C-alpha cells in the first residue's frame, strides 16, 4: 500500500501550546480533546476506527468528580443531568425477598446514571461545538515513538504527527502493546454480567407481576451470595435495564456484543425476589459481558519520546461496580491537560507526561479497588448472616463520596512542584521509576 508522508502541522501561536492528536472518540477521548482545547492546546483531530457510533452499552455513571471538570471546561453539564436517572435515592435489597437493607442518595453511589450512548452523544457534541474535527473510520495501526513529533499510521496508509499523541483507545487498546510494549492479558475476575436494556412492551407494562419498577425513574440493587442484580429505569419508566453479576469461570470472550443465554439467566433468578424476577425472565435477549481485570501498568507513557500517553480504559479500566470508568477518564484528561499547561516550554512535554502518570496512578488504583471492595462486600454479607438477623446498612452501602469530592486539576496544580522535581531527578539519573 502506498503511504503518504506526515501531514505538516499548523504552528500554534502560543509558544507553550501543544499540537495534539487524540486516538479514540469514546468518553475518555472526547474528554481529553475538550480539556486540551480548554487549556489552550491545538487538537488537530480525534480519530476513531468505527464509521459511526450506535447507542451502545447500557447504564453508565458519571460522578460529580467528572462533572465539575467538564463544567470548568464550559460544558453545559445540565445536559447530562437532564438525560440521566432522576431518582433521588437508590435501594439495596435482599436477593430473595427484596427487603430493603439500605437506602442512600443516588449521588453517593454512581452519580448521574444514564445510557452510555446518550452521554456519549453529548460528549461528541461538546467536541464538535469546539470545532475539533472527529475523523470516523480512522483506525490507527502503527506508532513511531520519535522526538519531537511521534507519528501514527492509519489503516488507509495516511500518516499523522503531533507534539503529543493521546491514546484513549479503550480496554482492547492497541497502544498498550505497540507503544508500551505491554502484553494485553485480561485476568479473569471469576465473574461475568448478563446485561439487558430495552423498552418494555405493553404486555409487560400492564402486567402487575412485571411492572413494579416501571412506574418512574428508579434504581435498585438486589444482593445475594456471590451474585447481585442492578435495575435502572430511565426516561420516566420508558426504558429498563438490568445487569446480573454472577460467578463465572468460563471463557466468554471479553466483548460488549457477546449474546447471553437467557435460559441461564432464568436459572440464576429462580430464587430472586419475585417483584423483579418476572420482568427479567421475560426479557427477550441479553448480552454476556465477561468481567476481566487488567494488571496495573508500570507506565502509561512511551519510552522513547515520552510524547505518547495512554488515557482512560486503555491504561486504567474499572470494574462496573466502581461506576467510575468514565469519570476517571475525565479526571485523567484534566490532569494531563493541566500538566501540559504547567511546563515552561515545548521541549518539556516529557516532564508533563511523566508527571501525569505519577499524579494519576494511585488515584486510579484506589478507585479501581473501591469497585472490587463493594462487589465483595455485597456478595459476602449475605453468606455470613441468616435471614432472621438484621444487616447493618453501613455494610452494604456504596461508599463513593470520597471519590466525588476530588478535583483532578487542583490536585495536579497543588502537587506539581513536588512531582516536577521527582521527574526532573529521574531524567537526570537516566531512569524513570515504574509506577508499580
Ligand atoms: C461498545 C461499548 C459499550 C460500553 N458500555 C458500557 C456500559 O454499558 N456501562 C459502562 O459503565 N461502561 C461501558 N463501556 C465502557 C465505558 O464507556 C468506558 O469505561 C469509559 O467511557 C472510558 O472509556 P474510554 O474512552 O477510555 O474507552 P472506550 O469507551 O472503549 O472508547 C475507546 C474508543 O477508541 C476507539 N478505538 C479503539 N481502537 C482504535 C484504533 N486503533 N484507532 C482508532 N480508534 C480506536 C474505539 O472505537 C472507541 O470508540 C462501554 C464501552 C464500549 C466500547
């Protein structure tokens, strides 16, 4: 295939402004483009391999930690609030009979829960409003990690270069093996989720055995030994989503498109609270989503030029119980854009990218572990007490409040001087310390 040379870049007017390319127009990539633009950097384009986006996935949470940054970047976050679940509280219930074990504000749990596709549309619009080109059908297949401008090659053969390349290319990141030279080994968590999102038809709506949770926006969790089910009703009761997490040692591929076995689902809900079990049983189809861990990566930045940085699921994927995958990607975007604004010249990009990974690593690990802790508490608590004993609501409550109070940009500014010194010291010594 004939290839073209790298495209010449417009030179930015601001000497500290960096010309950037973002790979992946998911929520993480969009957030990166918006944050960089806000901090005065030139975003040449956001590339995505798919030709068009569908309304993919189902429920996704965006916490106040993400919304406050988006708001700083002049995004109208009321658009997110309007389309998300409007229920004030969520209830955590006993698997077998639906008894309420705890109730807490939705904002303490997942923040704003909405359909991933709807939130994604809002993010894509924010990018377009800033006149940042989103190039669909542009799959990156190769990276050249060279200073001062790394080069990427698209499947079409076209080559592009920029001062900084941000790879927000998701959980199956190609940047991870090609840029970081890290193998992509998903570790089976021992759990999988069956997931369904649909508009219940009239026969379901009118059936009192099915319609308890179709009367308006609501969120409920049923927890039991080694299992839990989340229900999220959106748009005033029009759309219904359930996600059933269960033990699974099989080898279902890790994919958002893998069909699930409804017979298996029906078997798993035989002893579930009847007020929710019937609508689950009558669901036509579902997806089977294998939950895999990724080992923490010792670096998120390219070794040669230090100008290719990973962001979002490509370097810090989360379990669904954390409800923080997208929010942490937004935080990382804010941190990276802030660091790039704090360096003294274009040749100091490497200090910014290395500071970024150091600033973000521990925070993302804590947020990842929070999701694991919650799942284990939920699955364990009902093993230890018999049905007659009371469960302390604190044992089952979602404890995400501390995550939401954080401001990733302020954190970067506050810790910048110290981290900068560490990074400079490492460059002087000729050795960048691994993150783990
Ligand atoms: C189809 C899908 C459904 C999802 N559903 C849910 C859900 O229901 N609930 C939930 O909590 N989370 C869901 N997620 C995950 C959630 O969106 C992410 O955890 C979070 O938004 C952070 O995403 P990200 O931008 O880092 O990665 P992603 O959202 O995965 O986005 C990565 C983007 O990079 C693009 N890309 C990948 N490789 C290349 C390449 N080589 N060249 C160019 N572009 C490339 C992909 O097409 C994709 O658009 C889903 C993700 C996907 C992809």
